């Protein structure tokens, strides 16, 4: 069955082929960025010198990434700009710190979830079903056929749910569904859109890597009142050192109601820098390049994000520090931890992870002395900023 032009596409399965985060340089309106950053000939010359120096520096920050982070503005480009990392530098750093063989373990949600469950970790989402020709996960339901999937998706008891590709990244292909209307067979998305059961099933079955269907998590009151009852998560950067796990940075990801997930590349979503000692959100941003701005208040609820305390922050720190050693081949780990009404829940581990997120959130480069020492301990021999 083909989708007609007037029909609503399945939530989270609409075309998202080229999100900016998928290992490519960000798209930047260079003309607009140049007007904002270099209004005079002298400033243009300085800009060309700075961007060339950063591009060839330790972090390999490209001109597009320089503009994306709004580094010409002292409100955003704080500290030594040589400490900002671009995709080319990130690739080198992750290669030094992470065994490529472990990337498949991290990226495969069935494998990584099985590993955590086998270690006795309970802070995991409830898996309702695995949609795959032959794979399984614990005691979860296995769905092998289109008809079986349609049958399950028609049941109101199956909701609310989140369905995600087993091998998916950056939330591409995620379905975040609230309910289904048995009379119309329309699935209601968390974004408010509706999609036919058969269309959603068709798209899920078409994905060769399979899907996990999990019970949707709900936010605690303190988060839900700020986010409009939307689930938020924390991205925690953990360095697995010889002395043990070190939590290096953390950021709160906040979705708008129009987005199926809280990833920062989705337009309008907010990103908050978290103070590691207290768990307080100390800085909130949205946008990129000339549109990057601080925005302390949620635009839909009017509730301040900046200044709020992350619930059970000490427990989140303990949780990620406990599970980090289970992935010894990934010495730079990025964990997504959901803030739920039943406490912190581990969503996934990322092999290395997107370092840009923390640079956007904190307005500072990742390559501080702690991260540089971590790279040296992992055997990295490339250029790094001088020790302070």
C-alpha cells in the first residue's frame, strides 16, 4: 500500500535521511554567518586567520563547525578556541580510545541491552517486542511477520510505545506513539500526528536490521511540568580511565512538542549544560550558527529550564559509573539516560559519541586537560593543546 500525498506520514518515520549529526559537516549559511561575524575587511582577515588555524589545529575544527558553534561571538566561543573539536578530530580521538570491534556492540540495541541485563542492570526500558526474522531478546515477544505486527499495533494495550531500529542512531526512524484508535486504525503520535497502522507496520518490516518496541517512559513531575509532559534525557560523557570511570561532561536534552525525540539536531530542541557537582542546569541553548542563542525558558510551557536541578543526579552519576566498565573496549562513552517517574533509565551507550553536543551546551571546547590526559593514556600521539 503506497502513501498518498495527502496522508500523514508515520511519526518518526518521515524522511530524515540527512540529519546534520550523521557524521557530516553541519550545513551553514556562510553568507549570513560572514555578515554576522566579519562586518569589516579587517575582521574578515582576522576571521580567515582564526578559522584556518583551528582547522589545522588539535581539534580539526572546520570553518563550517566554527560558524556552527558561533565562535566569533565571545558569549559562545569562551576560553581557548583550540580546545574545540571538529568531526575530523573527533574521529581520530575515538579511534585512539575505542576498539572498533566494540562499535557493533554499542550500536546493536539487542546486544547492548542483553549485556546490561546479564550484568543485573535493572534501570532499562521494558522491551515489549523484537521485530526481526530470527532474533530475540530475553522474554520479550518476537514478531516475525507483517500480519503479526499489524495485529499487535491494533491493540490499545500495546501503547504507549517507542519503536526504534535495532541498529539505529540519532533517533532516525523512531516511532513515539501514544495510542491507537481501533475504529479508525490510526496510531496517535506524541507529536499529535496520526498514521495508519498498516503504514507504520510496513515501514517497520521494511527495515532489514529489525526493530525494538519498548514501553514508552514517562517523565517525573518536575521534568514533565517543564517539558509539557515530554520525556527528556541526559547525555553523559564518561571517560574510562585506568583509575576508573570519570564523568567529564553532561547535558540535558529537551524536545519540543513537534519533535518525536530530543536530539539536538531536530529544529527547536533545547540543550542544557549540567554542572557535574550539583546537577543544576546552568546554561541552555538552541539553534546553530547565527541562530544559536541562549534560551533559559521552555518556549511552550514558560517554565525555566536554566536553574532547574536534575532529579536524582547523584544516582545518575552512580549508575553510569557502575555500567561503564561493562564496555571496556569503549574508553570514551556517551550514555543517554532518561529522566523518568521511576528514576533514571539507561537508553543506550554511544561508541565515542557526538562531542559537539557538550561544546554547544557548555560553550567550551572538549579538549581540556582532563580529556587530553585521557587521550594520552589511550595512546593518542597527535597534536594536543599545551598543558595549562
